[in-house]
């Protein structure tokens, strides 16, 4: 569907669109026919590529492929959200931030490559991208915010680099195809219910840098193996795992007793074993 025909559906926004085009160097007047707005957009001066791309994404909900222009620094908040037809996105290595809900509910998105320039992935950035099967987070990222990949139902593989410091609340909740996840040594905080309702998840590995783990691991039900590499027991809530947990928690050998007596860890003392006994 063309920009011009789509604009017919949003006549109430005509004045705002005219102002926006003119602010970018256009020459729309009150007498300009709506059909000519598309030509005016095409003829905007150089340097307007990012604006054009974002405008097309906003007014054309059926767009299937986006090649975001080089020089773009942010994927703006909600810019592609609820675009069910979007299947492919190319992000240039000038982008540093993927803002909140940028790709929220892009249910047709099958793959995405996040460049090694992005430092932050926003709240709900990829929530309910139900066809995504693999995510490789680049080593430039330091934070995954709340619900970043929540409800990605077909997500089977997640690679988290040794640069991420914070995993937000429910960042991977309801990823119902995920069977294993590794949080590297750089991660200091795992948010509340970060892997809640991941019904196929059986194994979690948590690196040596962890200091705080939120509640809700047990909500995934089938977890039977948790490896925690921190020598000092991290802070956990009383609902770290549920009463249904019947697996093994492996910790550094020299720290076994510290874990067994630490606040809230003591509830699970009979499930805590030295890491040296773990046999993959």
C-alpha cells in the first residue's frame, strides 16, 4: 500500500503531517492535495532518510522489510510495534539504542541481527515476537530491560555476552521453547521472574558476578539444574524457586556451607551440592 493511499485513512492528522514535512525542508501548503504529500516526502533534502524511514513504518502497517538507513542512532519507541507483517529488519552499526517497545508484537519477525553498536535493549523491545527462534545479543549491550524478550514463544537459543550487567524483570518470561539459558559472569542482577513460565527450561547457569537474583525461577516448573558460580551467596527472595523444585543447585565447593546457611538459601539446603560433583 502506498504512502499516499494510506494517508487517506489519517486525514485528521493532515496538519500535523504537513508541519512535520515542512520542518524537514518540505514546502507543503494548505492548498497542497493530499496525493502530493508522497512526492513531497520523496523530495525532502538529504539528511532526512531516518525521518522518511520512521514515517513509512508508522503509516504503512503492512510493511514487510525494513532496511534502516546508515547513520540512524536509535530505533525509536514503538516505531514498528504491532506490525504483524514485518518479517525482516536490517539494523546498521550506527544504532546504539533500541528503545522501549520498538518491535513489540511484531509477530511475523523471524530473525533479527543486532549490531555490535547497541548498548541498551529497551522495555518490551521484542516482546511477543513469537516467530523468533534465535537471539544473539552483541558484546556492546550492557542492559536488557524489563520484558525485553518476553513471550517469544519459539525462542530456542539465547546468547548473552560477557558485557551484560543487568537482566530486567521478566526479560525472558513465557519463552516457552527455551530449554537452557546461561547468564555470564558480567551479570550482577537478575530481575524478578526473569525466566518465569518458561515451561521447557530445565537448566540455568549463573556466572560468578551475580549479587542479586529475583524471585520466580520455580515458576518455570521443569527446572532441575541450577549452577551458581558466585563464591558469595547472592541475595534471593523467598520465592526463588517453588516448593515443586526437586533438582540440584551446584555452587563453588568452598561456598557450600555459606549457601546452605544464607538467608532464603537455607530453605533449599538439601538441594545444594559442590560444583565439583556436577557431571554434564
